[in-house]
C-alpha cells in the first residue's frame, strides 16, 4: 500500500514539474523574442533595407553573423525586424478578434435564443472562408499591407473565441452563484460582467496564448503569398518566399526564418499549455 501511495505521489510531482517546465520554457522563449522585437525598433547590426550587391549570398560568419541574402542585405537585421512585424501583427489581430469574439460569446450565452443561433451561423460562414482566402479578397480591394493581414487574421479569430467563450459561459450560467445572482434581481448584463466574465477569463487568456501561435503561422503564410506587409519591410514569410530560388546556393536563407517561425509557434504553444495548467484549478489539484 505504501509503495502505491509513493508511486502516486511521485507521479503527481513529475506531472507538476512538467507543467512548470512548459510554463517557464514558453515564457522564456516568448520573452526573448519580444526583447529582440523591441530591440529592433532602436538598433539592428545593419539597416535591414540596405542593399550591398557586392556582398550578396555571403554565408553566416563570412559577412555578418548570419550572412546576407541575394541583395546583400543583412539576414540578422532582417530577422530582428521581421520578428517585430510578425509579433505585432499576430498580437494585434488576436487581441481584436479575441475581444470581439469574447463579447459575442458572452452576449449569446446571456441572451440565448435567436441571437445564439444567429451567432453560430455567422461563425460557420466565417469558418468556411480560410484566412488566406479572406486576405486575398481584402488584398484585391485594399492592397497588401499590415492592415490587410491584421484584418484577415482577426476576422478568423472572432468565431474561434466566440465558440469557446459561449461554451464556457453556458457552463458558468448553470452554476449556483449565477442562480443566486438572478434570484436577487441582477440583470443579465450585471451577471455577465460581475460573475460570468471573471470566471471564464482564465480560459480566454489561455486560448489567446495558444491562438497566437496559429496567428504567427497565418501571418507567415500571408507574407509568403505577398499579402502581408509590402516590401521592403521584412517579414519571416516573405524571407521564405524570397529564399525559394536560392535553396541550393544559400540554404540558410530559408532555414533561419523557418526556425524563427517554428520557435515562435513552439513558444506560444508551451506558454499556452503552461498557463492552462497554472490557471485551471482542476489541473493544479492533480
């Protein structure tokens, strides 16, 4: 019996350690990337748009720390500025989509009936149009740029957050504290703001951290197709697109931005998992 208890205790300790590692690892990775992005606003080794044809396609350490591209531009500087562009677009889009989607989900849970049904049908329509296709339509009217990328990603994020928020809000509305609040005469708006929102906010934050990884991938895809920020502003997706022609001569031009995208997505996923385990009381008790 003692051995069984010891094994269970050891298993719980291992599980808790794993959850802490996820949170710390994700926070460190994203923290470093944010620091690089902010640093790029005030300093880069070389101006990222500076063309030096005489030094084109130089390998890492031969000219600059990470070499140069087909126009002689410094790859490290482009990666640093691309980090800011990618993170700022993704974070802005998720913030807008998450806010609008959460408001819609909470409102649908409070009103129910036709409003809830209408919201779900709108979500189905948006889900049927991938963000890449939405960006292509927007790009045809607005032209490629930061606004187009943010709008396309944000529109796709709205139904994602709306469905998650609706599901968690409906669970909150079935709790005893909401029943008590309704019994003393609180309005649906008051209950939503004072009782429902505080109890689902943790799940919204966790979902937002995870969706940031998807937003980074989507932004890279849009930039790869030429629907992101217009040149000469560097983005990781555009760097991948430009590197296609030179894969045999200069593979680092594709490897480095690809690793940056993968590391960022990995960091946000780890951070989201860690936050879920930290903020979810059911996970914390295990």
